[in-house]
C-alpha cells in the first residue's frame, strides 16, 4: 500500500510548519498501525521559482490537508478552497483566537465542512492550539481527527461546493463526462440486454488501467499477452446505430469471466492539466499516480451513478458486475511497480 501524503498549509511561518509536521509524525508512530505517512510542508518545496505551481500540485495529490487558519490568511483560504473543489478532506487548526478571528470563523464556518462521522458539530471545525501544545504532545481534537483519517477516511471531504455539483466538483466533471459517455454509448446497452444463456453465471469485469501513462496500444499488448480471450457478441445488445456490441471472454483453469477495458478513460492523458503534471519536474511518478487513482475512482463512481439512474431497465445482475484494476487480473504489468494499485474500488451501498 502506498504512503499517505499529508500536506500542511498556513501563514508562512517555518517554525510552525516544523512543529505541526513533527507532531503528526509522532502521532503516526504512536498509532501502532501499518501506516506509512509522508508529511509535506511549504518549506520542503525544492523549486522556489515555481512556488505556486508546487503548492497546488501538492494539494492536488495529497490525501489530507492540515490547514493553519490563524488570522484567515487569504492565501491559505484560497488553498483550502482549491482542496474543497477536489473533495480533499481538511483538518483546520488555529493558534489562539482574538475576538475578530472568532467572528470571522462564525461567518465562514459553513464553508469549512468537516464531519467526524455522525458526531459533527461546530466544535469539530477547528482545533485551537498553541505552540506548547504541539511540543508537549497532546491535542485531543487534532488526535481524534488524525485517528479518523488513518482509519480509512472517516473524515468527510464533502463541502458546499461538492453539494452544489452533485457528486463531484470542478475538474472531476471531466471524468463524469467520460463515464457518462462510456455508459451511454456502450456499457448501458450491455447491461440493459438480457445476457446470453451461457453467460448467466459469469462475472462481468470492467478493467481499469492502473496508470494513465500508457496508450490504447500498450493496453492491448498487455491484454493479448497476459489476458488471452476471444471477442463475443451480445446478440441483444444493439447500440444507437443498431450495431451489435460485444465483450471479451477470458477462460482458464482458474476462472472464467467476460470483461471490457474502457480505454476512453485514457482520454484524460490528452487533457492540458494532466500533460502539465506529467511534464513537471516537481511531481514524482507516484504523485502523478495518486492523481490517476483519484480520477479513476471518480470515473467508476460516476458509472455507478449512471447504473443507479437506469436501474429499472437493467437486466444484468449487478452483483456480478465488478470494477477491477488491470494489475488485479494480470499481475504487475508496468515497468514501474509503484504505479500499480492494490486498493480495490468501492461498491456503493445497495449494489
């Protein structure tokens, strides 16, 4: 499993960054779990000439933001707003408060949604601390938030922005568009047709590439080499042009299933944003892969939304429909093993 990345933002005070980082690292070591966590702060930026690019790159690829909201520094508020558009969960800290800070907090607190499962309340929005708290070791509210984060994302990334957009905000709408196109032009016709009799007990696997740093041809070579199959037509699955659609059928002594690889998802590699990230020296390949993972999951979640919307017309048993990483079927297939995924896709409740 990959290391989790926590990114600290706040007014530019290096000593405070170091104190927060040290506190989190101590907490993780006390947690006695199998957690590997990298804590990154703005003073770790190796490319000072492109400071803003680096900051937003870290926000784009981290798993959690710890935001020092002391004084409601405009840059920090902007950085947190960017995290909100990505649905990235945030923990908010304040080092003391004067009366004007309290009044500002009340005015904007509805923007800073942070729920501790069913126990969300105003008190969970901010951890009020001072430097001595970080040095001596225990800040109960911060510890509780970190504990939830380490125990599989009980921290909510929902914000009023994500509520406004429905399921996913901002740049993820591109992934939603790809998913809806894939469902509307292919998968929906398959699921709404009655499966051939010989397929009724077989699983249908939608196989998602682990990394976007590939082409259709790369995927096909892997498929032909490690996942030999034959293309089978679903006679009742006709698209809008009345053409019969098909799927690949894989058979060996261990398993038999049919599948499709939605290479439409690789369209993301043509986006200007992804190209910029892929070409940037201040992003590691693992950072890029974190973005791949996030966008792939949004693609899959949007397909589940489409299935839910068309549930009455679907004939295929959804309990036999699975979304899997390509490496889950073929083993490691890319030159860089770090880009392969071992965390399965979530199946929504009710499916």
